[in-house]
């Protein structure tokens, strides 16, 4: 919170980085820019209003950024970046700066131990560089994917087959068909060591074909296989800097002469040892004058995440360079035929986008009809991007956003469109108003409805069929599955986005081009045996799930059941006997325990603490004493048997539980709460509880079957007599991971349970799984990746090789963009083949060939994973690039990260070189030397 960060350059990437840092609570953010805002800036710089045109960009952005987080000091600087000025910062970020300025500031920061970051976006490409100095220490590294695989065996043959292994927690597969790989450390078949990169064919999750090895020596042991390391776009960016120095401008959009000159400069600079990919350099240069909001969002978000790593020492930073591009957009039918005249500036706010896709495309973008479902963290970023892009800003355009939720205080740190004055207002209404402020031409409509079975009269087939696309920003798998089914049924394209902390992904479903998304994968630790959760937890995940169930069982379900009972007591007749008894007990319990004031709520929370963390454990130990042996009911042996928590100690965890439980109990019963901790402690000291007396003959179910068969008692008649009692209606409380009180209860309840069972406590707010806070950097990057797919949809692209599914993990410096799977193939009858599943009803005897792989999604999935691609599929997407797994708790950033001048050789970085030339459908030129 006390860090000082300089962000120089307040165009698209700089604005995105600065906004993320302010929302994240960075202590002091200084904005620097010496240029004036232009009309064209407003298509990618979302902080600028119409009245800001002509003003200094830093000064114009300062007020808007300061409003995002009053706790962060935001100032503007319009002078030179002198050494005396730079010396006051812990982190310096340069965006879109000339190479000479990068070298000068980089040298100074390196000498002074100041963390230095370069971020740049040009057209469809982006560049990122980090130098955190020679003494930077990572206190909490994430376990990243290895950048190579260990060889187990290599056969002699034509082709030779390589068998390799990867770590258990790696994110998908390291190789795809057409990848070029290198070998090192191989014993026996030494001919492979140091050989030129060879293409591979993927056989399965652990085997590759690599060509003729029949004449090589027999394989003995060891070795590593990895993608080659060479920064393909590095030379293109260096040549672009040289072109700007020579011509005083960027290359004109789609001007062949300018693109050829950039290529000549790239060839003459000699910064790349491998042969240049001339098509890539030409494509990059031809649109480098363009400014796209999605690319700026991606580059700015990644830069901001690296700043946070520099400030906190959490997660491994980027090792040197990252190059990102989406040049596959240029090969889409329509984009490939554009001319210099098509992309010439029009004096419009969209000139930066016209420079890439042309004026006719911009008109098509304005006519789009889109539905955004969810106006939370991702939804805000999507809407911001749509406003900048001009989606639905023309005749016939329509942008509908729907969300049932209202703005809460906890939303403000990561949901860009909301301010403190918006608290308790409908999210969709506030978000739509923000979109209109950013771009008054956008035709946006706000709804406050759930998209589900209950609203099908409103969101029916006709509604979905008139849409050009749907963007999903939902936070539950059930809601996503329903939306996917509606889009599938109506053949409406769907872009599904999700995040879990630093991880995020985007899945494109384009009927009839791609495979339907289908059901999401079940998390590995998403469900646990009931008896394990209730009596025998062994991991923090068990106690966390127990705490979630506790929250629901205390503050949501009883209120829902009581309210329904009071409205219609006859509904009990529709329930099973055990469930009906449970509801009746809750009604009577509410009558007994209903608080009259805040003091009653604190006393209830104290009694509940005693019941859960002392009495229940004491009863368990009484029923199953240490000398009692029944198979293996104590999963981890006697040392892990639980212990009771004694009298309420003064530790923070215990008091946090009492206060959170009391506030939730008060909310459920509509009693005004009190935030005075001292007063609550005074009340607690006055609470006197009876001593615990164990119940004899109580049966502890040791299996789920026994749990299901546990007796329900004989109190139905006793409780049924209370049906006429008038219990006031309660307020059901639904768990929200962004609500601080909810998270305080879950964390305290989980850690107290862990204390009972000798399990190390954890910051449950950060555990991957169903409770993962969203991060503004992840949501911004994911929304940018989704909007790149929107461009292809607007072109009406029907070629699957241009679309990309994206997986992102900022903590591990990992980014994957891969081609979606095609629809499944069906065999109909004895010989004919048909393409299946998009609106084609199945028939008897139809069998699916083969089983389709899936791409995992983030919601509820502890890993972002990719399954094997089917053999023979063309144009596999770009490869991941991740930092290797680290040992220990501290890593030093290597000194070689120092920014080097153009003529100096650069240490190699990772990229993927597909087998086919050009940047067309079989060429994904995404380049991620991220590690």
C-alpha cells in the first residue's frame, strides 16, 4: 500500500495499467505524459471524455483515476523524466516510449535497483519487458509449468517415437502437431542433442513422433525436449523503432512500401539469429499504426500484474520479454483484401481501429446486436471494451446487459464501472450509464433479469436468434450451462469468459463451426464424502467446504424454508419426511432463538461457537474414544484425532468468527447490527454457558450410507403442533465471495475447524476452488482476449482455424491460445459420414466418432487445463510459455533482464513456430516468450 509507481504514457496500455493499479490499492500512482489527447485516443483510452480532447493526457486522466479509489494518491507529471524524478519510485512503467527513452530509463533503473517495465501495443501486437534488478527476491513463487519435458525413451525407427513425462499439476500439453522442438542432455542417442529444431506429431499425452531416428545410436537415458527459444517479433518491434526514427512516423496502414521498409530494417539490424519470418514482419508493420482497445487491455493488464509482483514479491515475474499478437485476424476473409485507402484515417474516434480493419468493418461493428449476461468484474471490462470499439454504436445496433445484482462496497476494488455513489443501485443500470458516458452513440439497454427458465418468455428463441453474439460473464456453472444450451439451440455465437484469481479463460462457441462447449469439468476437490466433512476432515479444503455448508445451513436455507412455511404450510406435504422434519425444526428454532437486539445476536454467536468447536468435538471423542477401533475411521491415525477448543480465547480468529456470525444472524433476522468490537467483547464476558454433558448411545455414521440412514427422531408431531405459530419473515443470505463479512465468516469458521483437527490454517480467501476473489488484472486481460474473437464474428468468419480459445495464468506467466475443436463427426448408416450436433437431431444407431476433447474453464475448476488435440486437425494454436517450477521460497531475478540496445544479441525466449508458412489459417503467430 505504500509503494510509489510511475506510469509513463497514458494512451491505451498505460490507462489500463494505471486503472488496475489504482483499483488494487497501490499507495501512490504518478501519471506521466507530455502529449495531448486526440479524438482517436477515445477508441482505446477509456478515461478520456469528449471535453478532454486537446488536454494533456496525464492531467485529463488524473481525476477519473482518483475517483476509482480514494485511498490511492493519484497525481500527474508533465515534465521530463529526470533522474532525480525517477529516483523516488519503486517501480517505473514506460508505455509506448521510443527505444532511446527505454534504454536511458532502463539503464538508470537497473543501476538504482528500481523495478523497470516496458509495455507497448501496436495494432494487433503487444510487447512487454521486465527488469527487476539483480537483488529482487520472490517471497511467494507460484509453481509454474516446466518449459520442457523429461524424456523417458526414444525409439529407433522411421519415425522415431519420443516418450516423455510432465509434472502432475501442469496446465495441459506442451506440444501440438507441427511444433518444432529441440533436445538436450540425451544420453545414447546423442545425435539429437543440439540438432536443428525438428517437427513433431502428437500421438497422445506422452508420446511424439519426430522423424527418422533409425540411423541414430540407441537411447540410454535422460534428456529434455522443449520448444525452441527465439523471439520472432523482437526484430519486428526493433525495426519499427528504427522506422519511426528514420521517418518520424509509424508505417501507413496497409502501405506495402512502408511494410517492405520495416522488413529491410529488420533484416539489417541483425538482432535475430534465426531467419526472419517475412510474412509476420510485413503483417505486423501493415497495421502497427492501429490502436485496438482489446490489445491495449491485454498488454496493460499484464503490465499491471508485473507491477504488483514487483511490489509484493508474490509470484514469479516475467523473465525478460513477452510478445503477444493476434495477426490471425488479418487473414479472415474480408480483412485480407483491405487496401491503404480502406484503412486511411477519417478524422473519427475509431481511426485506430479503422487502420487495422477498415471503415466498412467499423460500420458493421456499429450494427451489431449483442447480449452481455453479467455486469460483474468481467462484464464491466467487456462493456468498457465494447464502448471503446463502437459495438452497437450505429444504426440498428443494440447492446443489452442484464444482471440481477446491485453494486456492493466490495465490488469497487475490481469492477471498473462502479463508484461509491453507486452502492445499492442495480449493476446493469449503472453499467449502462457508464457505457453511455464513454460513448454516447452506443445503443445500450439495461435489464435486471436472470437469463434462465423463468425468463424464457422474455429471452426466448426469437430473442436469441436476432442476436449477432452473446458474451457470458456469469459466475455459476449452472447459469453458464443454461446460456450455452440456449445459444446452441438458436445457433447464436457465444463467448464464455471466466476467472479464478490469477487464472482466466475464454471459450468461443461459433455454430456450426466449433464444437458445443458442453458441460464443464468437475473440480477434483469439488465434492467430498459427507462423513468426511462432518466428522473426519484431513485437509483445509475439507474444512473450507464445511464452512461453506455451515454458512448456507445457518443463514440461507433456514430463512428460505421458514418464509415458505409461513406463506404456505402445506408445502411440507410435498417433502420427504426427513426434509419436512428439518424445516419444522428450523421454524421452531427460529421462534426459540429469534433475537430482539444486537446483544442477543452476539450471545447466539457465542453459543454457536461453543456448540461447533467444543461440544460437537467432545461428543465425537466421547462416542469414538481413542481406544475405540472400528476399521479405519480415523483416516490419518490417532495423532490427527480432533481436539476441543477450550473457553473462548482472545485470539483474532475466534473473535472474528463471533462478530461475523453475529452480524449475519442479525441480518437474517432483520436486527440492526453494531460494529463496536469492544462492546461485543463486553457482552461476551457476560455470557455463562452450562457445562458440556455427553449424550449416551449417539451413533456416529462412518460412511455416507450410514449418514443417509441415520434416524430422524420422533419429534414430528411435537413440532407439527407449532405450525400455527407466526414467525416473522427472515432475510435469506446468499454467499458472495466479494462480501467481506461473508468471507470473514468462511475464513474463521474454516480455520477454527482446522484448529480442531490439527490442520494448518490458510487464507481461505485465496484458496483455488469455489471461493476465489477476482483480480482486476485477470478480468481485464480475459475481456480483451474475448473481444479479439468479436472481431472475427463481425467479419462473419466461418473458418475454425481463425478462432482461438484462451487460457491465462498470470501467477505462472502462462498464456495459451488454441484453436477450438470442430463439431463432432457422426457415422450414419454403414458408410456415410455427417457433421453432427448443430441443430441436427440424432437418430437410432448414430454413434459419435471420435470422442471430442474439451477445454477446461475457470469457474469451479482448480486448474486451467487443455486436453489433447485430435490428430490431423489443421493449424493448431500457439503454444504456452511458462516459467519453470521453482524450489524453495525465494528466487532472484537474473541480471540478464537488463534492457539491451537494438544491435545487441538477446537471450533466447520461447515461441511457437507452426509448420505452415504465412499468417493464414494454418499459422497462429502468437508469440509468448514469457519465461
